[in-house]
């Protein structure tokens, strides 16, 4: 429910003597849209949304959508974390400081955050605040703190673009809170498991709703992709509404209301929205690779070949090898995003394991918490093996960096892979917007004079991305970047950092491009 789709439409009028322009422009637009019309249906959300037989297992990792009361508590948490300087005061190296002194400093910062939360609750809801203040010790308020922290974690999993600074503080303070020394001082546990759809239903004896044959039509996302008549869309909406009503009545009992059943169904629908917002752009990029480039033959100006030492590349691949390298990397990214909720669940399990302590280490990018991440490491290797088995020959390294100076801990891993849509989606937006931009005659003339044609402009942008964003660059040595699993993303971010130097950058701006990193304040 928290995904927004932004469509930009801009139509311009034509003048006299536009026959040649209209004919040429329409021919180019039609030619470029032949594949786009096909991809709208072929790569719609329905290809990536959960199938009926997948929903039961996936529901174990799908977070439950926040209700109104939980959203109020979320605002309190965000406010408290926003003013907190926890990591600034804790993640510093002080010589001759004993373990006991460090634990006391952590304990003080944790109590300060808890005090801020209580104060904000009193200011927001005096009646609820009085009940909480009746307890003299924080340990007696453990359930409140567990609930607030769990809400923040759950909200972040559902919305990776939110809480981009606050979530790091939250995880790190909880990481410290479970350590033996600090936990003894706090006298209560700050951690509780994230509320998932499966757990919520299981506790209330309604888990069979996930096995019902109506679960798929009740949770599918209905997208108007302009390829279907309106009556088909309306019929799908009615079917979905009817399925939700039937399920909410059928599985209601004395422990769960129909509204709570609907909340669970909406939460599964949120998963499909997440997939559409994150996976579909990777699908489209794979489609562009297969549509505009041939794996064997190549046009002279649009070869994907790269050479080590040339234009910053650290790898040497001919056109065919680079094509496969890019294709396999995109397949891997797509599979990671499809399993992101499960990976996030495992990442937090690694981060908040009391028996898995971290070390504060200077990784070359400041002091970072280096921590072993065995759970997410096994899951990532399983995904990698699946992709490797689906292709004829794997190109590049199979090394997954985790718990070292490249990817210090599971939080860094999650943060790294949630960047994929931020990299891919703007490029897809630009490619899709070129046809719209060409409706303006002056802009069409600019594109023809500068890039020869809209079609060639698309190929120029894509060939540069497929070469320079997958060339092993972006780090000081081959081991840190290169062709390793994480190095592929490092190279892509390196390409993003140089986008303003590209000759086609004005096209990005005309398409509404505002940056790859989003808004940190929202």
C-alpha cells in the first residue's frame, strides 16, 4: 500500500511542414515500441507475483502490514532515532578502554533512547503514557519497547527506501542490547520476532486461509498495462474483491476478525507490489539486453567487449563473454530481489544473534562492525548455485563477500542489494521515455543530430551501461571489485557516479532523472 507509481506524460503540438517529421518519428516510435508492447504483457507483475502454491511458504517471511496504532508508534521511533547519536558515540575506538566501560557506555545510550521513546509517547498520548510511567523500571516496560522496535524493523523490511539512516542505528543498538554485558544491565530483552503473515494466522488458528484456492485471486496485483480492455480489468477487480470477502468471512473465528484476515491478505498483496517495484525493472533490463543485442554477432559501435586497463575496466571480455556476464548478473540480481524478504529475515538473525559478536575494524572506509553472517551466506550461495545451474557456463568469480572489509556484516549486504532497483529503474525510465521525448519536434531534431536516431540513442545508453557498469571497476584492486558477486554491484555504482559525464546525460534530465540514490529524508 506504500508504493507509488509516477507516470510522466507530455504531448506537444506540431506545426506546418511536419509531414517528414511525423512520418520519420512515427516509424521510429513504432519500431521501438514493437518490443515494448510485447514486454508489457510478457513482463507484467503477474510473471513475478507469488503463485498459489508459493504463498504458504512465502507467508513465513512476508511482514504484516502496519495498522493505524502501529503507525503512530513508528513515528515515535523514527523521531527518537532521528535525534539519537548512538553510533557516533559507540562506534569509536578509544584506547585503554575496558570491555566493562564500553558496555556501560552502550547501556547509557540505550536507556537514553528508551527515555526519549517514553517521553514522546506521553506527549503523543497522555493516557497511554501514564500507564507506561506507572512502571518505575524499564524492565517492566519491556513489552512496549519490544513492540516499538519490532514495528520499526517490520516497516523497513516492507519499505527498503524508508528509514535509510534510522534503521542502521536501530539494528546496531539492538545488536549491542543482546550482548551479554549490556543485557545484564538492561535486565530485559529488546528483541522479538518480526510479525509475519504466517505467524499471525497460525497463532489465531487461521493458517488454512493460505492454502485456500481463492488465496491467489485475493492477493494478486491488478495492473492496467494498457494491453487489456477495461472490462477485463474491472472483472479482475470484482473477482479479487469477492475472493477477499469470502476468505475474510470463511476463516473468521473467536481469535481473529474479518478485518485482520483482510490485513493479512493485503500484506501478501504488498509483497506483490514490492516485486513489481523492484523485480520488474530488472526483467525489463534483461529484455533490453536480449532485444537490442545479439549474444554472438554485434554491430561495430555497439560491441559489449571490454579490455582491462581501457576506460577503467579491470576485466577483459569479448562481446559474447560480456553479454553472458551481464545476463547472468541480472539473473542473479532478480533472484536476490525475489527472495529479499527471506534474506532480510536471515540477515537480522545473523545481526541480532547474541552468540555472534562483532569486531570494530577499520575497513578502509572508517570503523565498521565486522561480523560473521553464516545464515545469509548459506542462503546467498544457494541462490547463486540455482542461477549457475540454469546457465551453460558461469562467467566470473563465485566469491560472495560477507564478514570481511568489503561487506562487513549482514546489514551492509542487505543495504547493497536493495540498491539494485535504484540503479536499474532510472535507466529503464529513461529508455521508456525516449519515445515520449521524441514527440517534441525540437527534441527529436536534437536526438537525430546528436545520436542519429532514437533507436541508436537507446543502443548507445544500453551498450555503455552493459560495458562500463559490469567491467570490474570501482575499487582499488581486483579482489575488492573485479567479477566477484558483490563486485558486480560495486562496478554498477561506479558507473552511476559518473553519469553526469556521459554525452547522453541531457537525455536523462529530459526524462525526469533526479538521481540514483533517492531521497534520504523520506
